[in-house]
C-alpha cells in the first residue's frame, strides 16, 4: 500500500471516530430580529430523536419529549447561515423558560415549543 493511501485511511478512520463519539453538537447561532437587534445563543443539533430525547432530559429536564417530537411543527425560520445547523436533522433551542424542538427540512427550521 502506498504512503498516501495509508495517510488517507488514517484520516478516514480518525474522522469516522470523531463523528461516532459526538452524537450531537452545540452550535453558536445569531438570530436577527425583524424589528432590529439580535440574540446570540446556541442550538443543540443532532440526527436521532433518541439522542434528542436524552439531551432534552439530561440538560433541560424535559419529561415529555416524545409528545413534543410527534406533534405538528410550523415553519419558523430559515436555517441560520454560516452555522452547522443545516448539517443535522434536528435542533433544540432553549431560551429562558422556552424549549423549542426544530426539524431541519428544505433549508428551514420547522418547530414546536413549550414552556419548561
């Protein structure tokens, strides 16, 4: 095997391991308001609802995540540009007493929220 193939497979194994260890990512996001101003916050992004349920229960104390995940969602906003949010299927946003679950679909965030 050539030297470059060995390096390629080593990088491939390294990056595969990196993504398998981290099932979710905390992504910094800036939400701009139509009336002016912006909110600097974080979205917790993931691909599996099982991982989202675990994340919601452990980090935010949400007990009925399944009901929230199975309910209808509204088109809320475009995926924030310049972020990794669009690389995932789901995102959680928590601000104050509000907890939001977003599905990333067609370049938009479709969400449903509730009070904690």
